[in-house]
């Protein structure tokens, strides 16, 4: 997926908000919780997303994927898709959606209710 496609996908998720920070990165949040970061420091279609512990272990050693710099070094289970072959588009969308769902789960009940989630 190219950066524009990644941005369109993330922006289409319900209640997703977008801001640009960290060296021109597109940062997507739901309820104030980050679920995807696209294009860190002008790296194009690089995308970083949160994973489960199991997915982190499996994906960490896959070609084109790595533990996300900075985030993973602090014990967070985030993966960066940075090069080919990486994940097929459908699988990448599934992982971003799972990251979005984990961000929603981390919200308070009150915040989820405010958003209608």
C-alpha cells in the first residue's frame, strides 16, 4: 500500500482523528489513543501499529517488518512495516484494524460511550 492508501484506510475508521507530528508523520488516533503512525520522518509508506504479544513475536522476524523504533525499545508491542515484502495489503489492513480495536479497548467506558462505541 502506498501512503495515500494507508491514510485513506485509517481516516475511514469510525471516530478516527488525524494529526501531523514527529517529522511529517500522519498520526491516527481514536478517543485520543494512537493506533497508527504513517510515514515517520518522510519514509513514505512506512506504517507503525500496535499488536498483541503473539503477533509481535511472529511479525518481529518477518522480512520488511521490525519492532517499531522507540516504541518497542520501551516494551511496547508495536511493529513497523518499513520495506518489501512486508505484509500483503489485506493482512496489513487487518493488523491496523486490530490496532484500532486495541486503542478502543484501552479507552474508559465513559469515553467509549461518548463516542458511541
